[in-house]
């Protein structure tokens, strides 16, 4: 895209850019949703997926095509044509772009390690090679220079996350939003950050907003139908007795300590909400955040099922080596080998907790198989070809 075209579109996006710049710091006051998504791919349902906000007067009166979406903490963005080049930080928003058929317009990835693409191998025609895209992060830093180099029309990143994680200032956010492209995102993976004082959204809500901004809401509607059917099918077949499950994040190879993961309402736990397991950690007295536990502590609560998840796409929890480096070690450990889950071969790799709309389908299916193998076994619970057509053809 040439700079003149970008400038024209940034004028229309000024409200979002200004809101992002002014509210991204630790002491911001949330704007709230000021409107909803509209696009031209589906004109019969211009409202957002679940929001109750009233569209702005501009949305109701204009006769020209526009692409608008609103989200806390960034406010509203409006484009006269869909953004083209985009970037995202991790597997939540990157996966949204792929689900919308926008992989060829991806300009860069903030943290490639937090984006697992292996599930795409099961979707005919859907591919993404992360090595083809520049990483915006530099270890534990997120400098501004890569943002200029990528030169994206829009950044699907929560600017408040940048200021509170990487030390960006409001001036830094305003600089990139003005000179490169606006920010549009809400950090929805977990719900424990003290700085996240504004609204959290569900995965479906955010995906609907992103889809509207890119003029591809019909793909979102198709995904929502698939996701709803998968959820309804699983929940209609759940046994009366729910399994007790312990969710852990292992530390080290082989793991000798673990971060316990309470199952909550966040996007990272979406699959466990669907399968309605009993969280062994509830009532255990183990702190929810900032603590590690060892095998002795796990033995005290002795869950039926143990699942180990990860933040990183190259982690052994997502590889075949899981059985060697985790199960093999546990079966030889003097305490771990006596755990009920180990004795019954019910220790599992659980996937990555940065999950967007496509990844969540696979991990919800996997969760059902893990929790209730007698009911679901290795059954495929959603149609891969149907999902692939949604991505590649919009149908």
C-alpha cells in the first residue's frame, strides 16, 4: 500500500488511534464500546456478536461502505476499506487472521513462540510458515523499530499490554499508531493481571470484532456455527460424573516442579469450560498465582487426570517426546509413580494456552477425548474439510 492511501485510512481511524495513545498507560480510563462492527460480506446482521452497544450515528446514516469495530481499551476504528497488512503478537490474534483467510496479508508476529501452527496440518489448504515472517520481539524486549520495518496497516495488539509488559510509554504507543498504524486488541488470554482493569471479552466476541473490521464477518458466523455445534455435541454426551482434572504448566526437562493452573473463565481455559471437568485445585489451599508445586503436593491432592499445557509452540509438551521426557520420568520417580493418574496412564499433553478460533476447535476436541475417553475415544468431533473451506473459500 502506498503512503497516500495509508494516510487517508489513518484519518478515518483517528478516533481509535487517539484513544489508544491516550489510554494505554497504567492509569488509563476505559472508553468502553462505542459502536459495533459492520462490513459488506454480510449485510443482514451489522451488529456485533453479543454486544448491546448502539451503533454510532455515522454507522446508521452513511451510505458508503465502511469497516468499523469498537473494543476496550482502544475505542473505535473506522476504515473506508478493510486493512491490508496486519500484525499480531501471539496465537490468539494470529489464529483469528488465519481463520479469516488473511494469512497472506500477515506482516509480522510479535512472539512466534506463542503461536502453534501444527493443527493447520489437518486443514486442507491451510498453511502458515512462521519462519517467513519477522518477529517483532527481541527476547524480553519489544522495540519500536520492527514495527516501522513491517509497516502494517493495523496492529492486533492490546497497547495496555505493551505498556505494562514491555515498558512502552503512552508516547511510544501514539508514535507507532500515528506513524505506522493503529492498535486494536484486548489481552484476553488470562484474567489475573492487575493492570487489566477494563473489560475482558470472550474469544467469540473479539473474533467477531476483528472479522467486522476486515469485512469478513460471514467467516466468523460460519466459525461460530461450527463452534456451537461442537460444544452442543460434547455437552450432550457428558457423563453425569465429572472427572477430576489437574492442569499444570511444567518447569524444566524433565519437569520437577509445576505452576498450578486453576481453570477459570479465560480464553486459555475455553476447552475445559466446554467439557465441564472438576478442577482439583479448587479447595486445595494452593495459591492461584505465583507459586510452584512439587510431586509431593500433587500426591496430596492426587487427581484422576493430569494435563500439562504450555505457552510455547516449541515446548516438549506439544511433541512426541512428551511420553519420554514427562511420563518416563514420572514412572520412575519415587513419588510420581504412585499417583493415580500415572498408574492409570491418564497424564496428558494439553496443548498451548494461546488459542484462537481454529486452535480452540482442536483443543476442545482433544479435551473431550482426554477427560472422557470412554465416550469420545479418538473420534473426530468436527469436520476438518468444512473448517478448511471456511478459511480458504469463505464458505
